[in-house]
C-alpha cells in the first residue's frame, strides 16, 4: 500500500525542534536589544550588560523547561553558548564576537551531518529512530538508510546557509544584522527542514514499504536470528 501523508511520523517527532530552536535564539535577541539600549543610553559596559541579560534569559528558559518536565537539553546548550559567547565578547571587546561561538557551532554541526551521510549513519535516522524507540533497526533497512541520507542533506544545508550569511556579517562588524539573521535563519529554516524531511525520506521508499515506524530488516534470516539471540531479554 502506498505511503500517505498521515503515515508520516517525522513531522510529529521534529515539531518540538522549532520550539527548542526558539529557546536557543531568544538569548541572542536579548543580547542585541540590551546592547543597543545600553550603547544608545551611554551606559557603561554595554557588552557586559547585554551578555548578562542573555545568560539570565537562557537560564530562565532552561529552568522553565526543566520544571515543565521536559528535557532541557537544547535550553542547556543555549545557556552554555550564551555564557561562552559573553565571555568571548568581553575578552575581545567586540560585540560581534558574541556570535562567534554560534558560527563555530554551525560549522561543527555541518561537518557532523556531512560525515554522518558519508559513513551511511545519517543523523536524521538516529534522531527519528531513537524517538520511535527503534534505535538500531533502521540500519538494516537500506531503503530507510537511503531516505534518511537524502533528508539529512536538507538539515546539513541549513547550517551551510547560516554560515554563508553570518560569516560575512561578522567580518563586517554588523551586530544588529547578525542578531536579525540569527533569528530569521533559525526557526524558519528548522520548520522548512521538518516539513521537507518526510517527502525526501518517502521518495526513497518503495510503495509497499510500511514506513519509518516499521523498518524492514534486509539481513539474512541467520544473521537476524543470531543478533536476536545475543540481545538480552
């Protein structure tokens, strides 16, 4: 039976990513606003004031997520990046350097996604399969591996777009433009990636494939039996 839109588990799984990414960009927006106000008002240490405001907001977001019973992983990462960004900007005395850790983080993420595709362990497959409670089974389904690899290119592209836009602005010392670009290129890009992932995965699956929720184990029967025998429980 041909897969249909309602068979798509990816959009549901990746829907929460947009909210987590919003958590991540909020400290950046606060830094830019406080820095601008402090500089316009001739307050001392505008970078320090902006950085402190950013760290406080990131900390509040992390606590709110934790108290809501959610895993505050992304929010905690946002807090660490806010602290690192503040320290870097204070050390150099350049407000634009607040964005340097995020540019580096995007470069590292791009490299990680590209490597995962090259070694045929696409990161999207790891994320989705873990959320579905099937952390390994997709690896034995060549159609799913191919589909996750195709969709992972889309996620890798978002990091490349950010680098291409943010790096020239950083070299040009455009603090406000960096803040705007960081916000614009985060949540919207993640939403586009979440929406575009399933069509790319589905394009690699034959019509009779049951979908990501039910990976098809293509290994020989003997190999599967041996693996199941070694699995506890």
